[in-house]
């Protein structure tokens, strides 16, 4: 997620604010007017539409995970699709800021679309893929939910604190507070490796703990818990490139 009006990236890249106040004021006026059922479409800038493609990739990834769960376990096509949509989401997350700078336009809608799209693409979709590959016990569900909620909290914190993060001479934030949510693609890459090796469902690395009890869970779900903690940390400062 990249805030185009602040010159700071919420999750991993910088989208500088190159638009002046008039463009944003115009959009604000349009949002406040009752100009028809589909008037909101006119308020979206090109960069906003690219951000929507990020969200599209996230939703399609979730659906692909669901399709895999409903089909034969040895047909991995939908599972590969679920994992492939995530980096495409990252591509669009990067490109919307590039387009905003190129067109010299920022967007009030874009500020919020960035966060919401990133939550779907880099929070919900990795958790759904983890469920699809077999991390499915009730305790696993709680840990995966914790991961998603940490991503939600990190994005909300960024929205309200980005102005307070120290800036360099160009006005760009010097560091990320907590790991950016797109870094969850590291876990997605690991899951892709497991799929390639056939280490899914009953063959997930490290197996389960507490098998046959209400406390049964897969130790590998700890990666999601760790990532959630790193995303919400206030002491982890990752310098911006």
C-alpha cells in the first residue's frame, strides 16, 4: 500500500505526492455532491483504477484457494493460481504510485483504496492459501486470523501516524515502522515451494502438535504469528531504500 498523497509507502514502496491541492479539493467536492448513481466512477483517477487491480488480484487469489478446497486434492492448478495472483497484486501496488507521479495526480479515494486492497492481497489471501494447503485446525484458524488482524492494525496505524514518522530532506519517511504488509509474500513464496515438493495437506513440514485434541495445530502456522507481530511492532524500523 502506497500513500500517494503523503509521499510515503504504507507497505513497502514510495508513492510521492505529486498532485497539488486543487485536484484533491475537486474530488472532495464531487464526493460531497449527489450527482447520480454512478458518479463515483468519475472521481476515480487512473492510479485508483490500478489500485483496484491490486484488490482484484487479492480477491481472485482467495477464490482460487476456495476452488482448490472444493476440488480434487491432487489437482494443484487452482492452488498455483492462488499463489500467483499475490505477486501480481504487488506489481499493481507498485505501479499505482508510478502512475500517480507520472500524471501528477493524487486522490482522496486512493489513500483508502491502497490500505483496503493491501489487506486483501497481502493479508487475507495468504491466510486463505495457508488454509487451502492444509493449515486447517481450529487453532490454526485463530492463528491465521491473528495474522490478518495484525495486518489490518498495521495499515490503520500507518494511516494515522505517517505524518509523524521522521522525514529526510526530500520529505520521504526515513523508515517503515514495523514490517510492511507486502512482505507476507515471503510466506507465500515458501508455500509455493511446499506445493512444488508436494508438502501440503497431510505432508506439511513439521506435521501437527496435539494431534487428536482440541489443541491440535501445525507448528508452521507460527510463521504467520511471527509476521503479524513484526508488522505491528513499534520498535522494528526498516530503512527505506
